[in-house]
C-alpha cells in the first residue's frame, strides 16, 4: 500500500515530534543528572583522598603540637612573677662585660601592661667583635628569663678594624598581678 505524501509527511512530523519530546523531556534531563552524579562521585573521591592524606599526616601534626606545647610551657615558666627588672638588666650588663664588649648601654623603655603578661622594652647597645656579640646573644638566649629580640642592627666600624657596633631592641616579660575577687 502506498501512502499519500500528506500522510507520510504527517507521520514523519509526528515521529520527529516524538523524538524531540523524548530528547527534551527524557534524555537531556537524564544526561544532566548523570553528569551531576559523576561530579558528586568525583568530589566525594577527592574528599576521601584528602581525608586519608590528612589522617596519615595527623601523627606528625600531633607531634608538632606537643613540641609547641612543650616549648610554650617552657617559655611560660621563664616569665617571672615579679618585675625584678633592675636585677635582670644588671645580668645583661654583666654578660656584656663578661664578653669584653665596650661602650655598653642597657636602657629600659616604658612598661606595657596587658591582661596576663606585662612587658618592658629594653634598648641595648655595645661595641665589640662579631664573635663576642654572637656569644653574648647565645648566652642571653639561655638566661632563665624570657627575652624577645625585636630588632638588631650591626654596624661595622669605618676603619674596618673588626669592631662592630650592636644596637638591639628587645622585650622582657613578667606576669601581671591578677586581682582576686573578694569573696
């Protein structure tokens, strides 16, 4: 049986419409959903891999945390209860003399008060050989009191005699007195 051209065109148009409806309302949404699922799987796999890597690094992080806590514990122990600045500045001056540094000046600045720890800026100046100054810093670091070096300026003498002028800005700490509330 031969179909007239009009019927063939109608059948083709209906077929094309069915294909378009299939593509637009079923295939494309399913494709988008499939891509979203693949992307979610990839993101989940990356998150799992990152979690696994982080879990493997956790012992290293814990060790570093213990080391930092130990260092902080030691630092806090080296912050005295009393100000005792004069005695400490005398120790610094004695260290300078012990290392035969010349023209030594140790001068405290204005005290800065805080909640837990107070600090006092200290300016130090002296002249000597670089090895002597280096040894002075090493010994200063080993004192029983916490000292933070903020700024160091080393200037060579103009005649290059091996003498170096040292200027240092440091901070010395002590514990703030905590007022106990009356009962």
